[in-house]
């Protein structure tokens, strides 16, 4: 039995970020990951976008609070920049103009660089959009960024082990029980114990709670599909922004020389190794070809991942009110990468019994917004 200060279940971006913060606070952290590669599930399947206008109020605050770290991580965290310029155009037809106006009014307080573009301005920037797609113009977020997810995830894991933490891969958690002072965790790689267990098991977080005899938070994994395909011959797509439909029915963006496309599907799923569904791919292609002059002749890649939400679509982070030492870090939904830098600090602080980092509190976020107690 190996004893540590914290046992973390799950080596995705959430578990890695928490491990990084706690190890760097001088704690002995053990991170248990079922797969041989910690990014195998949702963390390795994202669209890698950083957008301060995406998600509800707490999510947007956590994204804004992540920007500084992602732009200027500590020395040695990574060799490559984590964020690179991309921009987003949220486009809509005339009957969506009021929705885009309202989003502009609400969000420009937090994101002053937002712009409201006319149809002519949108078409000048993205001539491949059909005029009827953009009769309501667009909300432009010029400071949205692409994220190097691999560099960020690896930076957290490397920073955790450099500070004395340990990662155990191929370690599937099969049993969790509490004795007087500790959680005892049984895995395929041996047994581990700690006074605090951090449940960062992604789509499996409610399953882990069930094994531990802790009430669930009502997590619902939802499948989302993505494909890539080659751009038109000779087209220079490098500087294209991401284009997102105002009703979130599709988005596309450049991705390593190809175009990444998603139909923004949210199909309820059990926790699993999610696979793309041919119907969702056909829907994605149809929506793209209706909205633009692009044509998809052959797919280069296709995949799906699970975005897991609780009822209010805000992340769950905090100690369970009824299970001493059981700490939730789940429900990252479609925002787990872009919020990860702030969530690393938030999870680290709350798991150590401290209050929220001041900059996060200054953005209007409270512990109650994140607490599992709100879901009971
Ligand atoms: C198509 C798509 C596009 C997305 N685009 C974006 C985007 O642009 N920007 C953004 O910020 N987010 C995006 N997301 C969401 C983001 O990817 C997730 O919010 C984030 O990766 C969730 O991280 P996680 O660590 O909670 O989960 P995961 O990465 O799934 O990690 C959980 C880990 O727990 C492990 N685990 C589970 N059960 C056990 C067990 N019994 N024992 C041991 N280990 C266990 C799993 O193996 C897994 O590795 C997207 C997601 C998808 C699917």
C-alpha cells in the first residue's frame, strides 16, 4: 500500500492540472490513470480552442482567468507556445441578429475586444461563406486562440512529477473504501491510500462515486463528433478564424493544414471509448456545404469524444458535503481545456482547504458556483 497526501483518479487535463498545483504546493500526489496514455479520452479529442465567449458565466470567468498562465506559463513548463492566434466568427442569418446583438452587449464587458460585424465585413473576411448564411452579420472574437493541448497537458504532468508527484498508468481503479483517516483505492497496479481522494475521472466520475458509496452529482456524458478534410486546392486557410453558427449547429476551423469540422452534436452516452457515428458525420458535411462553398470529398480523420455535463453546465469542484475527503473535479463539459489553468489553481486551493484565488473571486465566481452541494 502506497500512502500519499492526495490520490487523483484520472490523468486527463483536470487531474493533471490539479496534480500540478498540489505537487507544487509541496504535497505528495499520486495520479492513477487506467489507460497507458493519460490523454487517451476526452482530453486528446478536443477542438483545442480558447474562447472567452463560450459557455455560461462561471465558465467564461474561468477561461478569462486562465489566459495569463496560458500565454506566459512558468519557465520550463513547455518548449512551444501554448496559445496561438485564431479568432472566432459567430455567424447568423437575419433572424439571429438580435441574438448576436444580445451576446455582444453581454460579453463585451468581460471581453472588450469583441466586435459586431456587418454581413459585408464577414464576407470580406471569409468569402467562402454563402451570403444567406451571414445576413445577420457576426460576432467576432479576434483574441480567441488555438491551444496546443498536448503541450499544455504534458506541461502539467511534467511539472507534477518534477515536484515529486507520481503517475501510475494502466492503473484501473476497481475499489474505493474509507477507513478512519484515509481513502483506500484498489487498482490493477496495486493499492493506494490518502486522506483526500480527487475524483477527476471525466465521464466516469459518477461511476467512481458509486464505487466509493458517494451519491452522484448527475453527470451526463454527451458525445461530440469531429472530422478533418483537405482544404480546396491552392487555398491558404492558415489565417482563417473558426466559424461557429450562432445556434451552435456546426463549426469549422483550420487544423494542422486541414479543416476540422463538427456538427456540435450532444448525444447522451454512457461513459465509454466514444466512436463517431456516420449519421452525425453526414449531418456535419451537409450543414457545412449548405453554409459555405466548401465541399468535402474525402475525410482525412474522424473521431468522437464525451463532453460531460451536470445540470447547470458548470464544473463541479469541491469536497463532497457528505463524504469526508472526497473531492470532486468533474463536469468540464466542452470547456475543460480552456479553463484548465484557472481550474488547476482553483482545485489546488480548495483541496488544500483554502479559499478561491483572489483573481478568480474578483471575476464574480464563488465556491458555491462550483460546489457539489449545489447539485444535491
Ligand atoms: C469534439 C470535442 C471538442 C472539444 N473542444 C474543446 C475546446 O475547443 N476547448 C475546450 O476547452 N474543451 C473542448 N472539449 C472538452 C474538453 O476536451 C474536456 O472538457 C476535457 O478534456 C475533460 O477533461 P477530463 O480530464 O475531465 O476528462 P478525460 O480527459 O476524459 O480524463 C479522465 C480520465 O479518467 C480516467 N479514468 C476513468 N475511469 C478510471 C478508472 N476507473 N481508473 C483510472 N482512471 C480512470 C480516464 O481513462 C481518463 O483518462 C472538447 C471535447 C470534445 C469531445
